[in-house]
C-alpha cells in the first residue's frame, strides 16, 4: 500500500520516530484498529451514544494457578481520565485508507470526546477467580469500545506479575527479602516499569529498575555483576581487589561471590571481617548448587544475609526451603516477568439496558452487569457468588462482602490512587484468607463460583441454544 505525502506529514506531526517511544498522549492510538472501525460504524448507525456495559474477566486461570491478584487499575483509571485525540492524531487516522468512508461525525466525536463513563472494579491486591469481573466499564458505546485494548494490556500483564509475586511471597514467607530483577527480561521498557510496580504491590520488597523505583518513590536495590569482579580482578590483581573497590564506594554492599570459587571467596571475606578489614552485610549466589553452597557459606559467614538469584520462581523457592538451603532473600527476574499470560477478555454484557451474552462454543459469557460477593468464616474465604448487579443478593445474605466498587463516575476518579503499601497489605491479606488448596503450588483447586438463581435464569432466558 502506497502512503500519500499527506499521510507522511500527518504521521510526522504525531511524532514518527525510529525509537518508537511512547508518551501518555500516544495512548489514545495505542489500540487495535477494530476498536476505531467499530466506533466509526456505531456513529454511522447512530448508536454511538447508547449506554453500554463491558466487563473484563478471564475465562480460566493460567495452568497451575489457583487464583489471580487483580492489578493495573491505577494505570487504567489514569488512562481513562486523560483519554483524548489530538488534531494531529485525527489527521493521521484520516490518512489511513481504511477510514476513507468513515462518517464525518466520527471525526467530530474523536475531536470533542472524552471518557464520561463509570467504572466498577475490584480493588488492586484482591484475589479473584475465573469468570469474575476485575472491572466493568459503563459508558456511551463508542467510549466503552475504544478503551478495550489498553485496559486489557494494562490489567492482564500487571495481574500476571502481581499474582506471581504474591505466590513467591507466600512460599518464601514474610521474613525473606524478595527483589525484582526482571527489567532485562520484561517484554518492553514500558512493561518493565509496570512489572516493577505490580511486583512490589504483589509482595516483593523492591526493584532493581532505577526508573521504576524513583517513579514509585522507592530506593532501588541491587548488587554487582560478574563483569565488575572479572574486570578489576584482571586489571588490579585478584578477586578481593574487586570486593574492596566496590565497598570503597558502596560500604557494606552485598557482594557477588560465585565468579570463581564461591567457598574460597566466602572464607576470605570471613577472615577479613574478623580482622576488621571489611564490613560485608550480604553476599549473592547466582549459580551452582544453591543448597550446598548456601550451607557452606553460612558456616563461614554466620551473621550476614545470603541472597540467591538465577531463574528463581515459586517452585524453586519451595525446593530450596525444603532441602534446607540457607538463603535469606531472592533476586527474581525472568520467571517473574514472563510466563503463561493472563488471558483476560473484555465483553459486552449490556446495551441500552438490554442484557446480552456471547454464545460461541467454549466462549459463552454470563449476561448483564454483575457483582461478586465473597463469603468469609473466621477470616477465611469460603466461596464466591456471582450475581446480577441489581438483584437484592446482599439483602438476602448480609454476611457476604461485595467486591466490585464504584471507582470512577462520569469520567472522574472518586478516590486518589492508593499507595503501594496499601495495595501490598491487601494482597497479603487476600492470599492469607484463601484456603490451602487454592494457595498450594501443586495442582491447586480454584474456588468454585456459585451463580445466583437470577443470573442463571437470565442466562437461560436470553440464550438462543
């Protein structure tokens, strides 16, 4: 397809660059094409302002997961509040041949439109299960439609990271130090920042990502790489020169001791500490038999923290603990920021007060706006109930806790963003309240979802099968 000079001009005006960098103003175009083509079609059919409700949920959990930890709401609400199309962006869209026959009113709508809808959501840090809405958008149809891609991108990824972080914290225990080291393995620079946020909100202590840490008001955490040890040892004489040099500028810093002979390095560090020549507060092991090495290092350095890294995940933490490893903390990277995705979907559930449902084979959805109710007994979760939003379900069962809250009304947040500490506390409490069979790593059993009689009847009533 040949691009016209006008198209090149329009693209240049919105900031074409080989770096493909993003700013918040770009997010309106960070969407799948069909969101915009559908919006244009709604305008042509004069239904763009009909009130619609879409719910974001996952049909099934990733394999091996018993629960998910909802995350990403703060960024989703920020996106919705700031959503708008600039004249340059609209010109760039007009240059696309796909929109040659789009109704003129569509361009006026983009130019003047803002998000004016309502959002209901479970709060970040809340444990959720399959078929439970993490979020519901209630807005004019065109608005609710065009925000789909960004909302899925934001909530799917952060929910995955937060869930893995919560599982790792659950297995490691409250005393272990858990550091997020995933930036170099995250799927993009933007993803690395979101991963750091979600990891801390999910229960990790800090991140090595300097930008993310500073944006989040945190101190970044990290140690050193093998390259420093090799470079200084080669140029200045030996491994101990590298340790001394690093601590000269970073007193007490954690040292990476497995570049050559881990046990020999630990022995020399111990001797220097006894002689008052070194103040080492921690060492990191990045390779080898972590159980055996950590035990040997502990015998030589009984009073310092031992950190482990290198393809660590919740199963590896469980194995190391079971086999008696002497490890106080973990640096977690690849296995945290990657893995089986959370396959969240965003589906229309009501249009102009009419409940609707998808009936495709294997992809059936429940119709209508819904609420999740959670039953507790002695601070432990018993079961969840999915009910229609407007049925008096809590009136019949007052001991149930509704999970979805109104967080945005008429395009404005109702509360300021929560702190990471508040979200992390909710994550910890949510996980602690789950039954053991849901929390376990091996063949977890997810909570069975109870569906209200009214929702069942509505599903049967409007089903075409």
